[in-house]
């Protein structure tokens, strides 16, 4: 269980700054906690992190349709409305 807590802390610590990365990290952290608690093993926490990360990414992405990711000349990534004629 200690390893699951360490994995959870590491997942939260490396959470990205973009919304997709944050959604993925949050899903992975919740999945790791649930998997670790449900099975009491590190393997369960790892499996939970993988499933939770994928779910967090997919749910987060589907809730922001109509928004695009842009990168400015300094390399910073930001999200804004897509152009009107843009098809995704």
C-alpha cells in the first residue's frame, strides 16, 4: 500500500499544465487510489492508473468540443475557440 501512495503522489506531482494533461493526471491519480484500495496490491494501483488516465483524457477531451490547442512563439500552449470554418 505504501507503494501505491508513492505512485499516487508521483502522479499528482507530474501533472501537466495543459487541460488534457491535467485531466489525464487526475484520472490516473483517482484510478491508482481506487485500484490500490480495491486490490491492496501495487499491480491493482498500476492498472487503475492506466485505466483512470485513459478515462480522464477521453472524458476531458469530449467535454471541450469546439476548442483548439495553440502554441505561441514562446512555446506556451493555450486553449481557445476554434475558427468558425474548422472541422475536427
